[in-house]
C-alpha cells in the first residue's frame, strides 16, 4: 500500500476500537479486516456511495473525494478533511516539466480540490506544526478563521489537529531475508542502504546515487536498494527523475552492482523483511516549497525497523533527526557530504549505537495509537464547526457582508453598506460606521 492507503487503514483500525467504521474506496481492496467494514464503490456510482453517506455520522475525506462523489460534497454530516499531504505543492514539482498551460491547470485543479475541503469541513488533520501553520493560513484566506471559530478555540488546535503519520506499536520481526543473500548482487554481509518508497520528482535520488558511487570506490560492499521505482498509481505517468536516476546509475556502472531498482511495489506486510535487511534508511530531496511542508511517511518505517536515518536538510523530519540524534542530516545536492554521512552511519559503531538508542525513544512517540488519538477523540464526540453551526440567518448575513465587500469601491458599495448596517444594527450603527469612514478618509 502507498502512504494514503496505509494511513486510512491505520485510522480505521484505531477508530474502530470505539466507533463503527467503514472504509469505502473506489479502488479495489485486496486486504481483509475483522475490526471494520470494507466496501468498494465505482467512481461513477454515486448512488452506491450515498448509501454509506446516509449511514455515517462522521465522514473522513482525502484528496478528490468531494469531486468524485456529489453525495459526499453535499453531505450535511460532520466532515473531517485529512490534509496531511499538501498535494498542491507536489504538483508544482511533479508537473514542472509540462508546458506552462498544463502545469498551471494541474496546480489549479489541486488548489480547487483543497479549497472545497477548506470551505466545508468541520475539522482538519495535518501532520506537523509546520503544516498546521500552512493550513491555518489557507483557512484564514478562506474565511474560516473568524469570530465563531476563534471563540470556540483561540489556539485552533482542535480545529486543525496535528495527526502525523505513524508506525506499528509492536516490535518489527523478520520472517525471511528480503535483500541480503536474496537479491542478486546483494550478499549476506553487505552494507545496505534502503530507499523506502517510490522515486518521485520532489525527491533527489540522483545525488544519492552519485554519493553511493563515490563510497563504492572505497567500500564496494555498500549497496543501495530502491524499494520501488514506480508510482503506486499506474495512471500517473513515469516521473522524469526516475529516468534521470536510472541513467545516472547506468553511466556510473552502478546498476545491479551497487544500486538496485525494484520494479514492483513490495507487499505491505512483507516490507519489514526488506527493512530489517538494511543497515540504514535514506531520503534525499531538493529544498523547495514542497520540502518545507512535507512529512516523509516512509521515514516512519525506518524508525519501526530501528534504522539510523540519513536525510537532506530542509524539512521537519530533518529537524527531528538532527535534534534527537537519529542519524545524519546533510546539505541538499551535496554528494560529497552525503558520501561522508553514509560512511559514518554504516561504519561508526558508536554513532550507530547512539542513533538506535535515540530511535527506540522516539518511535514510541509515533505509534499509530498515539498519533491518532486526536482523531479518535473527535470521532467519539464529533461536533459541527462553530461557523457551520451558525443559524441560517447568520450565514446569510455573513454572505451578504462578503458580497458587499467584494463590490468595487464607490457610492453603490457605500449605499449597500449603509443598508446592511441598518438591517443588522440599526440607525446608530450605520451613522457610527459612516462617521468612522469619513474620519479615516480625511486622516
């Protein structure tokens, strides 16, 4: 499973401890579950989705749910929008190779999808404090940071809840060797770096391959394994950085000697057998806007498998690695610094022991049970957002005020404002507002 599916599955497992849960997907579900229900609905079958909409008290949405199913977009049920993946920022990187018109269209579509959720949901989820700031800014621009929501919670921590990606609470256990002595070219005693997810345009695997090439001249036993070279969604075109990474590896003579590309996705339940055959986990990226607000979900698997982490600076997880001593943080696009970090993490026994001790402490903070507690608590006592709970007359009044403020400045707008103030506050309020306007203009 890819990140979004892993997150949904883990949410369902945790929330089902106190609530009745259905997972409804427009993609086929090949797994089974005892604690919650699984349903497959075709993208074109909104009538089938409406059955589940009527059943629910709380609906948790990700991505394009509103756009695909009108019954979800129109629901009067309580809605939680999971915004842990700021996919509009991913579109800036993923589609930058398209022509300007198509690039703009893809970003615009992503922003439109997010704005639908920002304007409608009763509660929002994000993955970090950085993301909470991002979404509070977006909600402010959408008018959702208002006196009603502020009065309910001036911190807005209950409105935009920090719910990071998580990891299993139980210990990682290996049932077979996924890499060492199994993959041709990776021996039982080799030193293995693992890249835990796909190769996407917002990452920088090319610098990593160059660094491994440098290390391999001194340590030929160092191997890099990309757990998946493809995007999890077959409808997504192959990303340009994948071709560039393979080309770089080929040109350096590293492919199938020191660098290995797994063509298919590893079965979710089998991934631990690959992770526990590695000696360190790696994640490298450029520094851009997507980096600033990302939460690298596969790094949680590294914590679960007790793997020291090597990562590029610039995102929130790099801050955690640096502050808690989980491995090494390197500057972006610096293969020499990255090569040095690889050697340190793989061959410095004291560093490795210290990192693993720190990981044992940190990983308890990211178990699914712990990180999903804010969502579980909301689902146990759900509430309509205060501004959505306002009476119809209050909402109409706000809409009228917004409409007037959007009018061009001039006598027509001034007259509309006076009439609005007369309707909502009487003659005295209208006079006071007009006097204040004249004083500001004369000042």
